[in-house]
């Protein structure tokens, strides 16, 4: 589990500053720092898959959508 450091502190004898991500912390130290709100758990997200959302452009794989004709008014 990865942890985000919210406030500068010493973890495993090393100085860490706010914004650092720490992977390995001892159980006692982890519980203490979580209780003091110095760190919080972070889930590591995979990089998003790039999708091509263009429709009707030259690079697009999908066909151009059909245009609807304006309905005629009856007088």
C-alpha cells in the first residue's frame, strides 16, 4: 500500500516532505502517522487508455453521422 505524506515528518529515519509517496512503512509507525493525519492511503491508478472520440474527422474510424433535414412547417 502506498501512502501520501500530508505534512513533513520523519518516516523510517528519513526526512519526507508534503507530497511525497512512501511505499513501505512499519505497522506501528503507519498507525501513529495515520492517527496524527500526517499520511493517508493512496491507491495507485493505472494510466488511462487513450481513446479516439472524434466522429467524422479524417483520423476517425467511425463514419460521419447523417444530418437531419429540417421539417417543413405546414401553413
